[in-house]
């Protein structure tokens, strides 16, 4: 990825009014950087890697039908090329990795569950001549979520997510004004830079519902957005897809090699996927509602900014590295209170949480995980 000219991202930030948090990404297997490649370039990288690994690539092919045996097990596909030449392929496993509106899922009747409607809509585009410093910056203000970070070819992604009722499809010049105004409220210096530089692509629009799908059955599996779609506000769709593909491969490779039952392998894949994505799915829904932070939430963000450990954990959760259950564990929140000044300043909700985690005044506190009695 780095060799293609995509700059590394080392830090993620959040700002709401006077409260600012900028923290380093936590390392995963020794890697503490992220990349936000331009989509067409990412597709090229993935296709080249797949073909190099032995995959046979067929482009401009449309799926028309799933082939099944007498027991209902999927055993292949019937498709059609661009010039309407029929194509039939048989396989022990058919994988649908064809997006939120998956044709494979539709043909199978794969049911959605834990479904939630579109929570916001966003404009974004590519900007030239903005400084790069390897940081993701996000801003929450007046029920808007403004964002910017570097990508390929010296360009910067710039955009804003708005409540559904506030979103307007408008000419590009009006969208320029809408996005610049969103930054004017939270980062006037950056807004001034936007006025001085230039947008180099059209404005794009994003809005998706949030849902999980049943992701496996006899002879088939769903991966990526086909099996699980969440709001793009955390920009984690590609990460989710790659992690899901890795889980599927780990589960089914022994089965396809004859060392394990395929049905059991697919069931294991589904369990692991649900365990991996459940917390992030709920966290993303909450974040995507675009609620402004209240006093207590801002106090917690201030505390995270004072604690490198908690700041890194917070941005790691946003980046789908740290599970929400880990970040919000009693032990982690217990330690976070070391960075909230004592006294009357914190709101009553923070005082209540402090008492629940550390013990009420006058009662000997018990650290999470310590023995009772």
C-alpha cells in the first residue's frame, strides 16, 4: 500500500467545541498505522494480489442464478458475460462478497436482523494542496460530523455527515459552501485553507441502513457488506470486509481440504463473525446518530486526552482495533477516573459512575476484578 503512494495515518482525533483529543493508533501485531487508499487503486491492489495467488479473474460477469442440488445445497452459479454469453461454474462453496444489496443474498433469501434505518447522510470529495500530517481529524458540533484525512496522490478526503432531515441534494457549489461552513464552526483555520485550495473531484454522497444478515447456509457464505453493513461514519467498511474474509478462510480452509465438516466450519465462521462485529456495530450506530456530546461525555473525552492509554484506546475503538467491551470494561473506566479531577466540577452522572466503579464516599473501594468478602 505504501509503495503506491498512499500516506500512512498514525493518529486519530476528535474535537467538540473546546474539547480536543488526538491520539496515536494502538499497534496490532507491531503495526501502528492505517491507510485510506483511493478506492480504484485499492481494487487494483486486491485484484492483482488475488490473481497472483492463483485466482481466476472474470470481469463484466453478472450473476443470474444459484445452482442447487436436490437437498437445497448451493453447488454453483449460472452467470452471464457482458455480451450475454452464458457461464456455468460449480463449486463446493459459493461466497457472496457483493455489497449491501447483495445479489447472492437476495437469491438465497438471506434474512436481515438487528436492522436499523439510515441514521445520517454525508457529502465528501477529494481536495488538493492541503497539508498532510498523517492524522484523521473529526469534529462533532451542532449535530454535524465533519471529517478529513489524507489519501493517495497528495489528496485529502474532506466531508461532513448531516442528520437525514438536514441533508439536501444540491449543486456542487452549494455543497462546497455547506462543507466549508461545517468546518468554519469547528476549525476556522482549516476552513480558510479549503477556500484557498481546490476540490478536484465531484461531490459524492453516502447513506446506508445498518443491519446484519444470516451469513451462511449449505454451500454458501456471505462476507463483507453482503453479510453486515454499518454506517460509514467510522470509515471501517473495507476493514470489516478484509477481517470477515480472513475469518471465513480460517474457518473453511480445513473443510475444503477434507479435514473438517463444511457445515460445522461455516457455523463457526458465523459465530466468530458475530462475536467480532457485534460491539462495533452497536458503537457505530450510537456514533452515527450525531448527538452532540453532553457535559459528562465531554468530561470523559477530556480525561482520555490526558491519558495516552485511554486516548489510544478510544481512537482504536473508532478504527475497529479495540473492542468496545474492552474499552468500556470496569477496569479500564476505573483507571480513567485517575484523569478526571476530583471535586464538585464533574456532573452528577460522572460522580455516579465513579461511585459505581470505585465505591461511594466513605466505603472502601474495590478495584474491578478483586475478590469480594
